[in-house]
């Protein structure tokens, strides 16, 4: 499934309710899910992290939809040719070391 397909699925499933709540409230839900993801990672709970990654992505595309933004298009525009700062794949910026691998 492409990101745009996932965004459309979440839009069809939840948009009416999410739009009523409003962007600010939906962003609070996104931040809560990011916190839950951080906790799952801290605890090395892989199953929990998988669920929280999915929740974070769902709330992220919700906020984008309410804002009229296509996440896939925006991501490709910024990162489609590599690092937006140095233009390299992988990034060769000295101040941006590669992230640690998942255990």
C-alpha cells in the first residue's frame, strides 16, 4: 500500500469525526501516540512499537488530510532525491549521524 492509499483509507474511515474534533485536538492525539511509541521503544516492546508506529502514521495522515496536504507528495518533494541539505543518499551531512539500528 502506498502512503497516499493509506491516507485515503484513514480519510474514508475517520475524516468526518476527525474534522469535527479539529486540527488542534487531532494534533494532541498525534503527540500522545508519539509518546506511547517512545515508551514502547524505551521498553524494547517490539509488538507495542509496531502498533504505535501504525497509530502515529494514522494520526499524521489525519492531520495532513485536515490540512489539505498529500503526505506522499510532500515527502517525495522534500526527500525524493535524498537528503534535502546535502542531496546525498545516504546523507553525508557531518552534523547528522546515521540513526542507531532497531535492536
